[in-house]
C-alpha cells in the first residue's frame, strides 16, 4: 500500500515528542478498556487523574492553577487526533472536553477564587467539569434557552433542565447557561457554575445513543437549586457573548476529531480493499472502487490542509466563527462520505461491530449534529456573506 498523504508542516519537534507521549498513553490506558467503558456507558474516573498526571489536561491553562501554561492549540489537537486515530473518540470527548470546552471559560472569565475552587482541581484530575447548554426544546438555538436562575437574596434560584450533556454522570460541577433576566433576550443569559451535590439537582443517564458508547451523556434537572451569586462566571448578562467566544474552538475540535478518524478509517478500508479478493482480483482493482479511493484520498488531503490552517489560526487566536463553521461543516460531512464508502468496500464485514469501520459508522454520525448542526453552520457562513 503506497501512501499519498502530504507531509504536515504545522508541527515541530516538541509537538511530535508530545504526540508520542499521547500515543503511548492511549495504547496503555485507553485502548485495553474501551469495550468495558462502552458497556458501562462512561469512562473510569481514574482516567482523568492519569491524564492530568501525564499532562493531557489543562495544556493551555495558567501554571498557577496547575496547567501547562502552553498557549498553543496544536497540543490540544494532538490529544484529539491520537485518541480519534485509536478509535476512542468517545473517550477523547471526556478528556478533551476539559481542555476545549470547560477550561477556556475559566481561563478567560474566571476570577482567581473561582479558578482555585474549580479549575485547579479539574486540572489535577481530582474533579471533572462539564458544560450544560442544550435544552430539550432548543437544540442548536442557544438564544432560546428557558432555564432560569433568578435572584433571591444573596443567591440565585435555578430551575430548568438540560439534555445531551457530555460527562454528565461523572462531572463534579457544571457550567450552566441560564437566564438571569427573563426579559432581556440574549442580554439576560449568564453562565453559572453549579456543584453536582447542590440540593435540588438531579441527573439521569447514561442516555442510550447509537454510537460513542463510552462517552457518558446525561439529562440534568434543576428544581429550586440555590446557587451563590458569586458562582456567576464572567459578568451577569454576558453569557451568550461568552459562549459564542469559545464556540469556534469547540467546533474546530469536532472537525479535528472527524479529520483524524476519517483518515484512520480510510487507511483501514484501503488496506482491506488491497488484501481482499473477489472474482479473482483485488477489491481495489475494480475501476469503480479505485476511482472512489482516488476521490476520497484527494478530498481528505485537501481538507487536512484546511484543518491544519485552522489549527494554526486557533494557536494564534485568529480563528473566527465563520472559518470554524466551515471547518466543522466540511470535515464532518466528508467524514460521512468516507465512512459510507469505507463500509461498502468491506461488504458484509463492514456491518459487523468487531470491525473498526462499523464502530466508526455509528460513532461518526452525531458529528454533523452536536456543536451546531450542518444547517446552522451554513447559516452562520451565509449570514456573513450576505450581511
């Protein structure tokens, strides 16, 4: 099998050394447990501490709180890529979620006291954080959330529900998008830190998904949960703006996951089509299949170049929401085309769960939905073009 992959030029020696560390960690601490965690519907809590000790959590966070102090998204991307390459995208969502979803809010908007209380133990692997935006009736429409946190003395009283929450069962605290002023539209949304042991808070799960079995997904319910006003992260009423601030990184992380996973799936399908024979010739020697392989290989290389540019932009704090939307839309939809053709090349074996291509078929489908659907990504791009 001859590789036509173009050399990637965005990483230097320090990145490749880190990649080797991550790859060995995944081989040692993740791959042997994937089936067990999938059956359990969540990863072992011990993984967070092991990942923190290895330097995989809090890479860009300030050193004063136990972070790596390395302001370079390329290291975050390497963690995502190596987990995805090994078929552990569900586990990556648990670990990388701390880096790319939760930590950035504390780094950007947290006070020293808040960071000492929640960020520092998360970076040490002693606590797990999660972010709770989506509600049963809102989906991608963050501006339509109805969960409220209304003032009552020194507290806010929280009522509402969230769904599809990653790390929902293992998390010790949640960043919850709430309405602190129901009459102020987007200006009435705030981000609130809620501890999992708060009276009136309950969670149920894991939700029964068709893929990503080891990534625990839960529903959250808040009934008259009293939360100190000091738990507001950032200024009250600026939650919507703050959420939009980090969405480009979240969407790029999804694109990087799809990019790494589709490449691994394509390579497996290519190897299978070369080894497998039918009608006295290799599967890859049928012209139709050879053309499909050529088309996908080309699209993968073109997309990798674009994603690498986005990774560099993120590392330089220059990634805007439109470019991130392009990356997420294109990479996740291309992943769907790659997996469809890869499974077809495997024939009946592609329908067997023991094959990686079948697992990727189930795991990859949600990528065009979470973090904002493909249709929402096109809307973001289209609005910028026509405003």
